[in-house]
C-alpha cells in the first residue's frame, strides 16, 4: 500500500499559491490564512496554558511563522520550529527577526531536540493533515523531548464537534487525488493516542468552546468588564507527561498488571481506572 505523498501535495499547493498570489500572501495562505488573528489566538492559548517568557518552545509544523511572529517579543527563551516546507521556514525566519531562534526542515516525524529539553511542544493544525500512525510517532517524540513539568498542546479536527462537519463534507467532495490530506479525530481517539504515547490528558477543549482569554495589551483595571473568552475553532488537547516509573514503583499491583499484559502501561491503567481509585500520578 502506498503512503500519501504529503510533501508533494504541499509543494503543489504552495507552487500554485506563489504563482497566483505572490510570496507574502502565498505564505499566509499555505498555513490557512487569517495570519495575524490565528497567530494571536495560538499565542494567547499558550500563555493561558502556562508558557512563560524564559521557556523553551518547540513548534512542530510551524509553517511560515504564524505563531512565532506573535511570540517574538514575549518569548525570551529558545524557540525551535520545524516544518516539511523549507521555503515556509525561510519566510518565518525572516519575519520573526530572531537570529537566536531555530527553524529546522524535517521529514520523518522526528523532533530535532534533546530528551527532556522543552517546556512546551505544540502541533497547531498539524495533526489535521497526518495519518494516525504519524500522529502517534510525533506524540512519542513529544513525550521524549518534553520536560517532566512540561506540556504538549495539539489542535485537531473533531468528529465530535458539529462545527467541523462542514469541513468533512467539503473534504469528501474534493476528488483531487493530490490534495492536502484533511484528517479528523474524535476526542476518544485523541485520548487513546495520547495515553498510548505516555501522556495524561489534562483537558480537551471542544472547537466551539470559548476558553481563551485575550492576553496582551489589556487594561486589567476593575472598572472594565471581564476579559472576553474566544474559541480556537479546532478542538485543542492539553497533555502532560505521565510519570510512568514513579507510578509503577508506587503501585506494585499495577506494575504486575502491566507485566502480565492487563494494561499496556501505567498511563493506560491510570487513564482507565487509576484516577477513579484515588491513585496519584
Ligand atoms: C495548517 S498549517 C499550520 C502551520 C502552523 N502550525 C500554524 O498554525 O500557523 C500545517 C503545517 O504543517 C506542515 N506539515 C505537514 N506535514 C508535516 C509533518 N509531517 N511534519 C511537520 N510539519 C508538517 C505543513 O507544511 C504546514 O506548514
């Protein structure tokens, strides 16, 4: 069975956009457009979830720089962005103006970072274009590079979110064999993949839920109405690494279940019943 050629479909789309729109518009459209609005939402979402200025952020599939552009004055720490499109990375490097940040071309669901080196790993609108196996490969890599106190954040198209059905219908109607893949998950599948890769799911926000506070140049004086909340559009999963070794040492009965094949891992046990049994992870 042949695998979809992701790179060639993206290249074809970028080529078409460059020809018809010119560089700046093509670079905004190749990541979905709404360059400033979406970048600000992504930035506010991460700050709300705990991204701090000195942190190390790894942004997989960063494209032409929608997110890092908005973070260039906030994040004093390290930024590593990867993508399959080197042209998009060159553009991102140029608009961010941060010579200390790294933009690295990648092709194989590998994250070019050391073990336990990232405070936050993000995949915004990336799992929306990958096969389940590649999503899982990337999640395992994210588990390797995230610090024990860190977080992994990914957005996804969600069969459980009614607002995403229209996009699915459009995908069904599109018969172009070389189109960019649109991939949908359910919340259950997102949890399953995360758990299998060794994470605890802190929360999954539905695509239509308003949960992101506008952060930025806000006057937070009490005389103003409360900060409005915004929806992200795609559903967003927030994960933290499961402390596998500690859990299995703390609960020998669980360790025995894992060895005997009753559970695939301590993370699996915790997600299925451990948290209900009052066990701590
Ligand atoms: C919809 S865009 C989102 C870009 C960026 N994350 C953002 O939110 O602005 C999807 C990006 O994922 C990249 N991409 C697709 N497959 C990838 C893969 N296997 N590894 C890394 N990036 C990938 C594409 O080139 C594209 O830039």
